[in-house]
C-alpha cells in the first residue's frame, strides 16, 4: 500500500530537527506522530522536555515547538506491505521530502537527529548529496523508539536521547562532549 508522511511539526525558530522514516499504521490511523502506545518517543521526549507523558497530543506538539524542535519524516511517500516495520518498505518506492526547501525555511537548524537507522539510511541515500553547502547541521543517529527495536531497554534509549538532545538544547545536563573554557578576568 502506498503511504504518505505527515506535514512537519515546525517552529520558524527551530534549532533541532528529529527525523523518522515513515509513520506506522497506528500513527496513520490516528493522524498523529508516534501514536503506537508502545512507541517510546513521547515518553522519552516528555522526560527530556519536562511535560506529562500522557498529555494531549496538542500539548506534546506545543512542547516541541517551545523547545524549538521540528519533527518530520525523511520519506514523503513509499509503498509498505503488511506491517509498520521499516523492513517492509519497498526500497524502489521511496521518495524523500524536500529538505533543501525545509532547511532554507529553517536556517537556525543546527542539529538533525535520526530516530533509528532507517531514517538515517534513507536520508543519506536520498537527501544528503542533494543539499547545498549552506545546510550544514550536525547529524546524529539515535536508537529507534519503535517497539520493534528491543535490543536496548527503555532506560538505555532514554539515557542516550537525554544525553544527546538534552546537551544540544542545553538543559543543564552533564554533557560528555562539552568542554569548559576558562575566560580570563582582566
């Protein structure tokens, strides 16, 4: 069946873009990003950003916008047979979203996080080589929040997401990659 992604959740001042591959069946049926009850995306983001994990969808979206986070999928459309699994996406049917226009409209984006390896591989295959040099954010793959990816526990996924996203958003977390430079006083 041919399926299409949602419109991006965006803030004109977005500094971070989180990318999935394509919404699953539950999300498409509910017309909401990450609607599957066992997907860890909203519980993880609720802990990182400090909102109630059972908040209404509109409040979750507002929390993303308040944190200057945009959310979208790499693929504009594709054919996926049967289940919501990324491995069921027919590679020959993949059509990526227009990221050059997106980055042009959101010049403050400095960090792109991939929710899993399929989003990252699709971006590398269909998008990265087409971007002009004015778009040069950092790219980091995070563990998939999908319930199908059980090789890491929720706690492990949360820690990685909290560290990467929290440090990027400067949420007063200890950041291994941060360096402190002493500023000499006159």
